[in-house]
C-alpha cells in the first residue's frame, strides 16, 4: 500500500509529496462521461458497483496517492426527509427546503448503517479493491454547508435565506446544525468502520460567513464532528473555499489537515494555521486549463513554499473543472511526485 | 453641502461616521421597482431624466452622506463594440464575447464625452440637484472585472474562460486590460469634469484570483487607472469582494479608500492596509434581513473597531439585497450617525 498520503496527514516524513485531486472522478474523464450518459448522479451513488467503478477510474489512469469515495454531500438528505434531485446545469434542488423552525423539527433521525448501507457497501468493496494500492478517503458535509443546502434548496449567490434564518431563528438554527453534526459524525464513523482511512469534511460555503458569524453559527457544530471522530484515530481533513479570513478559526475545529483554496500562498496560510497541522492544496484548478509550463511553474511555487516541512498534501484549491484535459491532470500528478528542491 | 463623506475620504475629522450603501438605488425600493416596471435597466442608464430620478430616490428617503450615479459597469461595452443586454435573473449577457487575441484587436476606442454623453449629462444634472445636499460618486469597472465580463459573456462560477485566456494568451490579455484601463481612466476623468466628487473602481471579481495572478494580471492595470486620476485630486475608492488574501496588493494600486467586504473584521484589515488609507465597509448585507437589534449590534461592532481613527466610511460589504426592507436601511443609516463610543 502506498501510504504517502496517510503519512503526510500524520506529519510523518514521505519519499515524495502525495497528491490527489478533489473531483478526480468527474466529467473531465471520458470514462466518467460514458457512464453518466447512461446513469444519473444519484443512480451512481445508490449503486455500489457503479460507485466503485467511478471511484477507481482516476486511480487507474492517474498516479494519485489516494482514492476518494464517489458519492454526494447530500446523500444523507433523503433519509432525513429532505427530498432532492439534481437539476441539469444548476446542481441540487431540494423540493421541501427548510424555511421555519417547524421544518427543522420535522427532520427524521436515521441509522446510517441501514439507511445508507449502499454507501458503506461501496466502501467495503473499495477497501478490498484498493488494499494493495492507495488509501480511501470518505467524506461528509459540515453542518453550515448542509444547513445552507437545506434552507436555500438550490443554488445561491449570497446565502441570504440561510443567513436570515440564522439571525432570526438562532435557536432553530442551532437545533438544525446540531442535528446535522450528530448525523454526519455517525455517518463518518460508519464510513470508517466500513474501511475509509481518512475523512474529509466539506464546509464548501463557510467562506460566505464573516468571522464572528462563523464563530457563532458554524464552528461549534463542525468542532463537534471532529471531536466525535478523535477516538477513531483516522485523519480528519477540513476543506472550504474563500476561507482566508476565517482560517485560524477553521484550524480551531481541531481537524488534522486543513484544505486551502488557491487564493493565499500556502506558506503564509500554513504559518497562520500553525505547525501542528498538515495542509492540503492549493493550485488554482484553472491552472490546468492553461499551458503546461505555466501549470508546472505554479505547482513548483507551491511545492517550494511547502518544502522542508512535513505534512503537505498536494491538491487543487477546489475540484477539477469539467473542461480540464485528462493529460494535464496526469502530467501534474507525475510532476508533483518528481519535484525535488 | 454635507461633506462628511469627502472629509473621511481625505482622513479629516468628521462629526459623525459618514454612511452610504452600495446599490442604495435598487430593487429593495418601491419607487425603483415602479420605474423598473416600465423601463429596462439600460433604458434608465441611457435616459438622464430617469437616471437622475433613480439616483435621487435613496437620497430623498435615507440619511445617506453620498449619492452614487445610477449606471452600469458595462455601459462602456457598447461603444467598444461589445453588444450586451441583461437577461432576467442572470445578469449581463454579451452577444459577441472575447474569445481570441483577434477579438481583442477588434475592440473600438471611443471618446466618452461623445459616446457616453448621456451619462455625463446625468452627472451634470445631479451635480446641480445635489449642490446643497451630498456629494456624488461616479464609478467604473477595474480592467480585470471588465475583461472577465467581456470574456465570459455571462455569469461564471469560476472564471475558467477568463483565466484560461490569461494563462494562454498573456500578451493579448495585457492588451485587453490596457485598453480597458485607458478607456475607464478617461471615462472617470470625464465623470469628474462633469461633476462627480469621488470615484469608485469596482473590481468585483478580483477576489477570484490567487495573489500571484492578481499581481501579474490585474494589479498593474488597476494601478494605471489610479495613477491617471492622481492629478485630478478627487478621492479614488477601490472595492472588491472576497479580497482578504490580496488586500495588501489592492492597497498597492494607490487608491485613497479601500472598500472591504464583510469577511474580515475591519480593524484587522485596516491594520494590514496601513494607516494612510481610508476604509469603507463592512457590514454583511444579509444582516439587514435579520432582527434590528442584531443588525445594530453588528454595526456597532464595526463602528467600535474603527473608532478613534480617521477615515472610516460606513457601508455594506456588498450591495443592498433585493429583499431588504427599506426601513432597515433607513434605521441603519440613522443608527450609524447616532453612534458614540
């Protein structure tokens, strides 16, 4: 087993910087597009055979040091009683979004080992398939981001409904996020039992919050997930976008690895986060759409800034974009592995 | 003339913190919605009588310390040969977006005093109407944001086309931004001649850039606009969203006033920007959708953090949202004026 990724998560020395890519299984891959021509996103998530195939697609053709479970952040919505689907070109759409405290209290609790057994089955198969290859990363959504999806019910430019709910109904907000925190913590524990060797918490929209709001409305709930996973002993990665102003607070969640977007140089962010954490990032995903020499130069800048410290996991600052040439992703992974100061 | 706003721009003492709101003329006002039921956004921009009326609407009913010209960032597109319109719910759509170096070279130059005479006429009327009341702010787009609109041609989540163009065609990119810099500088000079007493440069999308990219692809062109306005002696405000990671570079443009979004506490941002600049911001616009006491508390936090230093102009961290109750905007302006430590 290639354990570079796990060693970097634990701040141990590595023979080369480990690399994986958010959305490494996705539309930029011809194999993925072929499957998606026949199956919907939710079909793939619900069918272990398909989800296993999609998870393995990038591992087979790119020298990544980790696989990430193919699933969706919103998979826990259905067993909670939030009906949703994916609208072409728009992303998820929730048919019965949360708009009142009463809506929060209507949410159902569930046992992930039953209601999401298909995801755990996917993980068990992947664990066997990947045994001699690379570790498997599981994931879940942070309470703020889950609540924002549940309240907005669809895409949002400014999270106006979410924040209005937070400000106007703080008690119901904290009940909602407490519910998501308990649900996601249990779901991640179940993923770990089934075989994932690290978990990533996506707080995709936390960057929309000012610092005081992050501290009051998001941080306590994400922290409670991280705490609930501490005794399990697998690395917890936290990832968000546009988080430069709340980075130190995010480190306060206790996550072992902090995922960065591309906006701030990695060494400056790392200095603010502290030496006791690993860091994941942070190439602008659009770099892969430009010339190769420029992409390599941007990657080298990151590698140079992170050099000499343990705990750097190379990744993009956000997911691989659909128009990215596969060859650029392949070349980038090889380039990262070949980097020497 | 109430000159609090201009005094704060110049770091002079004021009797109360000046306040105005981005998009203070907009959909949240019943008077604006009534006009928009009869006229399109571009109709209003093109007709001085209508543009004057819309500009004055908030000045009549809210105690703001400045008016801002009602117009649109993309007004210079038409005389440059970029055809655009506003698509309901989606924002501007450019029919012939820039996709190649040849497209850049097809752009036309123009004399704003002729091609945009209607905007300057609006300013001349407003200058007379506002003579005894509050100063008038003019505005234009920063080259990066103008180029991003011209290249994307419509809304974009990640500016993938813009950045791919930047990386792949850097010479054409710099020609394009150089063209926008010259055009916007001349347009702002014409606005000042017509009577605006301050100008705001909107680099709305600069926050999508990593720091090295901002320095290479955006900063030099914005700086050239600021330099071109230095001898005119009116305050230049720079505004962008999600700029926490590039704030010091933005200050490097030389703008007199730096506009902040709501993500970072104003005192920390100000400390990074430096004591020699005024600062504008930075309440989360969604605060106005919540309870009044919470909105006041958030405003007080900003005012307390900025207290004891000259040069704070109170504003939101982005535009007033369409669902904002007018009474909240009115109450907020009065509350800011009444603030005492």
